[in-house]
C-alpha cells in the first residue's frame, strides 16, 4: 500500500521544465569544468532544475521492489555497490551544487546525518552534474559529513528511473536493510518528514 503526502510547492512552468530537461541531456556529455566559485555563488534563479513538489511516497514492505543494484564510485575513489547498503538503513540524496533547493535542504541533511549516524544509518549523495572540486566546495560550505558519488554520466540516476525522475533534483530515497526503496521524497526533504521515514525503516529492523 502506498501513501502520498500533500504537495508543498508548485511545479515550475512548462517552459522552464523544457529548459531544465535540455540541461539534463547535457549530463551525458563531458560538460564544462566548474570550480569552487560555482559552489559558493551558484545563481538561485531556478533555471537549472525542475523543482519537485515535496511529495512523499512510502512503500509497504510487501510492495517494495528489488534491492537497489547500481555500482558507482565516491569522489574519493571508493567503489560502492549493493553490498554497501545491505544490512543498514540508507539515505540517497540526488543533488548538484547550483540546484537552489539542494542548497536549501543541505544544512538539514547534514544535521540529520549526524543525528542518525550512531544508529548505523548511512547517507550518500549522488551528484549529477559537478566536478570533484565543485562538489567538495559545496560540502565544505554546508558542512556535509557524508560522501557523494560522481554521476555526471547519469548511470546511477538512469538505473533508478523507477524512483527518480531524471529532471527532479533533489530527490531523496530511503532504503531499508535489504536495500529496497522504502520511501521517496521528490523536491526539498522537509526535516520532520525525512526523520519520520528513517524512523519507519529503522523500526522494521
């Protein structure tokens, strides 16, 4: 059984969506190198993303799909895969530095990660657009204590299209101990909602 929360904001106009979708296709190319200045001064004009509406979808244990199976590498070179999140509740957050709502939710994600770290909850970012210097500048500015993987080629995002619309960044997923998606937030992850979703996954352990 699935439940969907009330939307908290409006989607951008269709013209903006078209422009953002064009930007998404650019993810498959090498793109231009960015630097620390982008992470520090990215324009908060809403032109580089299609905003999600903050909707929440929860999946009952019997309705969840197969465990997440993508493989990737963190910016520090560490290889990760399905075995990484087996046995632990895991949060995956899709983001990039110039995404305005990603910047809004970043301090809350950093705080929630610290709160749940002792309970064994893992957090990973999936960075869809940035080079390593830009991503690391963003992490320093917002004091992000968990690692991110580089996904400029879109491999991780496209492997998760059942849950993550390619144009909807940020999107946050909560995985249960079996590595299955137990909940999804499209748009800014409101702290109270994310905590509740993590608590639900932890209560199943």
